């Protein structure tokens, strides 16, 4: 649907579905006028509705629903919509050197989930954050593009990763960049700024064919307005960052945050935050924000200050955290100045990602109050990397993200309470959720028939890692959608999907205490064990986080959840309750991606889960009209 700027876009929701969940709500009908430079929003309250719906319709309705009453439960704020029109870049998001061009404002989309306690006044609003990482390497073999990003379900996207290194790539971290300057640099120019039309429609102009179709579904093309040409590529005005610029025009509340470092990119943090080089890194980080105004802030993913991380990292156990704090303090000062210089309507945000191991927590503790407590916290958010507790680096099988205990040590929840929640405002803390799983081979069943394979030593020669996933590129790191599509996940316990469970090698188990599912196949490779999070564990963990009044959730990383199952589970739980009790909507809808898929990659001659799921998926497809 295309409307000229003379018309107002009006949205009316009317559903006539009879299914499991009933609800009532009032909704705001946005009224938007688009001029050459400004978008004016006039919201007026309209009517009410009472109906019943399935989960798929709830996914749409939740983006507009405002529950009646003031019971303190989280509610969904309305999105801002725009008419499909042409305008002079109203948000000022063009990369450097590209000004005054005309862009098409895409068709109506959601502006992102915003949850707040219903009994708070608007001026007391505390927005819940829904953060997810987007990786710049995902556009290659994985073919996950900006157009696939479910922008309407997110408040923040952390763009991974920006390099922290010496300006001369041949300079050494061991020398502290003695022969060049420390800096923050775009890590992959082809993906970030040069590659044209990654996964984009072939024709130039707005792709209107799918505009508004399946608004919150994974096949939404996002109505990207511009086709990049050679001139854009030559001027570094293409690639992911250009597409995010276009995406943000239609999602004005969405924040794109430049994430520095990462596990394999933390080698230079220690020498580059030391006194002699710190100002170079501050200056370069600020230049990144000037050169790429699409970014709304900085996320520092140093893994790990003063503690072991990737091989080759430079570590100063005594000075890394004090230097880290000094770098962030200077960065905050300079970002405040740039906000005034740019006359920004909102502040540049700054966050960090932190590990949950013993050493990282103990070294960070003296600085926690300054970062996220007290009257003037330095950081806008702390993203807890509440995963990677166990993996193929250990010979013993275990949960990737155990909540309460893990093989003779405490789990993630007591660690969060003992450290971060003790010193910080809870709304500055984001609970991390992994969109992937980890696996071992050679794992015996052990003596616990209720949890076979758990907490067992691998007997495999050369470690516990099995073959690569069916459609994943790491041997022991399986993406969530791969686990569900090809290994079965919780569907293995669903008779409608798996009527003959004894014929399939994997079995599904759920550790309620740790809010952790896993798969175990006793007969494969001496015992295959796969640990992961699914929609059930995400609901349980987000309910716990809501009860603790945390500020939101953070996902690593988007392309692992291509059907948005985990994202939907988090939104449903976080935005429908604040009492710590999950309120799941119908759990029987399944993905279109399963249709017609058949994989033989689990074991030679075995049928893939695609074939197993096909009859059930066809039935759901018929019901939902997909």
C-alpha cells in the first residue's frame, strides 16, 4: 500500500479469531504528517476491542495493544507509523558526504517494543530494552542481511564488531601500538560500507511487493527504499550501515550501537586504554561516531579486562579495570560534547558486555557502583553474557546457561544477585540469552535416568565436539534454528510432530531448576549432547528477570533465531507480566521454514526433522493461511 504525503495512515485492528487466548485493549491511532524535513505525530485515543486470537495474531496485536487497568503488569506502547512518502532524510542519518538526497520512507512498520508498568505515569516511564547483536560476517555464508532484522521487535541493535587495534595493522599488540596509533575502526569494509544490495530486490526503488505483508514475520522485506549503485559503493556508502540508515528512517525509536571488540577482537584493549594511548582510542572512537552518524552509541565488549580471553590477548590484571573505567569516563565526556555539537534530541548511549565467570566478576566488582549504581551511573546498560558456562572446551557435558547451579559451582542467577544486583540499579542490567547451543560427543548416559548424559565426561578421542551442525558453520556451536529444524528440540515430545519417538535418535529433556533444555542421543557418536535455550527456557528466564525488575534482555545473536521464536517468547513474557510468572500465548504455531525441508545430516541414512515436521507444519500452514 502506497499513500501520498497528503493522506494520513490510519490503523484499525479487528480480529475475529476463536482460539486459546482472549484479551481486551484500547489502542492509540497514530496520525502522522510528513513534510520535507519533519515528521509530526499526533496520537489520539480511540475505542476499544475485545476478541480472541492465536499466537501469530498476538504477535501483531501485541505491538499495538495497551491493556486496560493499572495492575502493574507490563504493557505494550504503540508504535509510530509513517506514510509511504518521499522526504529529505528527516532524521539526518546519511553517512558522511551524502547529504540532501531524497529517500522513500518505507511502508508502515512497527517502531519497536516498548514495555512499561501500566500504573506508571508517562513521565515516569521506564522502557524495557530488547537488544540483539547483528554480526557483520553473517551476510556471507549465513546470508543473514539487514532486511531480515525484525526491527519492529527490538529497541537496540548492537553492531558486531568494530575493531580496536593499531592504525598500522602490522604493528603489534605486544608493543602497545608503539609504532602507530590506537583506534576503533570498521572491521570489514565490504560488509560494513561497500557491498551493494545484499539480499535486496534487484529493481531500484522501494520494494512494494512485500510491503506490509506478514508485518512481523521473517519474510518481511522491510521495504528498503534505495538500490545502491557503484558510486555509493566507491564512496563507502553502501553495505550494512547504509541499509541500517534506511531501516532507521522507518523505525525512529530503534537504536544502532557500535559494538567494539568481541571475544576475538579484545587483544588490543589493554595497551590501548593505558594512559599513554588512551586519548588516541577516545579520539578514534569519537571519530567513528562522527563518520557514521547512523550509530547512536558505543557498546564495549572487552573480553575480559584483567582476565583470560582469546589466545594472544594482552592482560594487565592490576590495571585493566581502572584503565577501562578511565577510557569510558573520557568517552562519556566527549559524547556529551558531541550531543551538544550535533544538537541531538537524545543522548549517545554507552554500554558494556561482561562475562559471568568468577575472575571477571571479582575484578569488576570494585567498579560496579560507579558503572551502574549511585546517582549518576556512567553506563546506560550492562549486558550480562549469561551463557557460555559450558562448552566443548570442557570434557564434561553441562548447560550452556544454567540458572542456579552448574557442576559444583553456583549458576547465573546467584552470581547476578551477588555482584551486579548488589551494586547496581536493576534497570541498568540486561539479561543475556543465547540464540545458539553447544554440543559434545562421546557422552555416556550416566546413572540418572531423568537426566541422561548430563554432567558426564566425554570418552571421545580428541575432545567432545561432534560434527558441524546440519546448517551451522561451527563444529560445536549450533544455531537455534538449526537445532529446531534438524534435531527437533522440544518438538520431539509433541505427539503431533513426533508420533514415534523411539524411531528418532534424540530425546528432549528439561532441567526445571536451571531453566535449561538439552537433547541427548545415546546411540550417536558414543552419546551426543546438545545444550541450548528454547522458547520454554526463555520464558522462564525472562519471567525471573522481570521479577528482579531488570532493564530488559540482550540476545546473541540475531541470525541464530531466524524464525524469531526466542524473540517472541521474550516479548510475550516481558511485555505481558511483571510478576515473575510466564504468561505464554498458544505454543502450537510452527514455522513455515520447516515446510518441505528434509536433512540427512544428523546421521547417515537418518531422516531430518524437516520431514518429521512436514505433516504438522502443513496443518498449521492451512490454519494460519501461510
